[in-house]
C-alpha cells in the first residue's frame, strides 16, 4: 500500500465521520469546522506533495492530543506575522492556498523585494527596456505594470472568454504573498525568478480574473495543450451547485461564440470538448509557467475538497435578475454539451448568462 493510501486509511481510523464522497459546506477559513479540516487534509492526501502526505501520516500516528493541537487553525491575523509559530495545518494552508488565493495572500507590497530580483527585467519580460538618461546602480525592479503590459502583448484578449475589456494582468502565484511564506521558495518551486515576470501572468477580464484568484477556475494541460477549466463544487449531480456549474459552462461557450467572428481561426471547443487557450505571441519562452499552473490547479482542487470560501455566501455570486433562455442561446450558436466537457472538474469561467446578456447583448 502506498503512502497516500495508508494516510487516507489512517485519517479514517482517527476520524470515523470522514466521508470522502461528500464536500463540506462552504465556509470561510475562520469558521471552518472539523468537516472542512478533514476535507482539506483529504485534498492534501490526494493532490499534495508526497513529502507532505508522509508528514501527515507521521502526525496521525501521534497522540490524539498532539494531533488536535496541530490541526488547530491560528487566527488569520497571525498568518501574516513572522513572529507566530504555525501549526501543521497552518503550514499546509500557507503553502497550498495562501500563495494562490487573493483573499489569503495579503502582503501590502506589489513589488518583488530586491533579494529576488533578476539581473535584468528585459531577460524575463522579453520586452525591450527603455534607456534612461540617468544612470542607476540598482537593477530595474519589475512591477505589476510590467506583467500587465507584457501579457497584453502576448495574449491580446482574455485567455478564457476572449473579451477585449476590461483586462487585467492576473498572477498565477499571487502578487501579494503573505509575509509568513517564503516568497523566494514559492517562486523557486515553480522555476520562476520573479512574481511579475510574464511567465507568471495571464491576461484575463475582470470576471475571469476574480474566478481564477478565488480558486474557482484554473488552467489545465490536456494532451500538451492549455485549456481553461472550472471547479465543480458539488459531487451530487442533482444539486443546485452542480446545475450552476453546468450553466457557467454554457455561459463561457456562448461568450466565446459571440467573439468567434473576430477570431475565425479559433475553436470554441476542441475535438475533446475542452476550451483551449490561444496566444497572439506563441513564443514558448514567454508562455505561462506550467509548473506554476499545476500548483494553482492543485490549490483549486484542495480548496474544493475543503469547502473553502471567502464569505459565507460566496457560492451565491450570481444575483442578476431576469431569466435567460439557455436552450435558445445554445441553438443559436450551434453549441452542444459533451461528456468530455461535463466532467467532475471541467472548463469555464464565472461569467453568468445573465451578466453575459446584460453586458454584451446581441453581438
């Protein structure tokens, strides 16, 4: 039996109430109950690094008192302090979630400290560096503006829905990593030098950016190709959450269909039922870092299993009034569902049909 199987079995022995087929009720971190913690640990077992699974197995073999102490979440204000001693679950949360989720990555600075600067901004962004009339001793420091400008030239439009405005330079690894995390170590694990380099960025519209930063959507690699996917927050196919997920998939297809006239050579969906990403500049050296994307995907899947949320009603984001005829839109744009698309973790961004109709109308 491998370490993941042994650790899952041990977790079930310690907590008989664990049901791996049920996703806990969505709660923000400060209000997590035991079910959320167990879902989080199960996510680590299934998706985390083997060394962390081994460490969890060793913890579960200690006394119940020690286990409960290490599974106690510290107050959120302490997560941002270098003075506190994190518990075992704190360390896992910092490593897997805080480095990617915008609401838990709360460093005030959007600039990378000098200790993690490369020797030249030009070598990372692949953009020509303007010559200044004044000589400086300090190397040029990359900022969010460098990343935004670079991904605009590389991507052109929102990578997920092909919208042209408003557009953001989204960071794969959060630009505001909590100070309790070692920023350099997090970047190094993905083979990156700088959080504002182009390989750590995606060009996304506001809706898609919010979804990505809240660990609700991610970029996956399928048959060597990058595709956009969204996390299905429900295992129960009869639940409202599952129905909302299917509607979101239909939404993205419809939005892409309206943009198809601008991009006749792009596929709304490929032959596998996936929604591929397209880049204006296909230079492989400046494409999104796939290791960082893989870690972001891991964060999304663990967050899902924990029932993670930003607010108590995070899942009820779509509050726009008025019905939308989904069937009519699908017929109009010749869109059909496929087994490849409607799979437990599949593709879309969180732009609702109602928002689509209100914002874009009959394009």
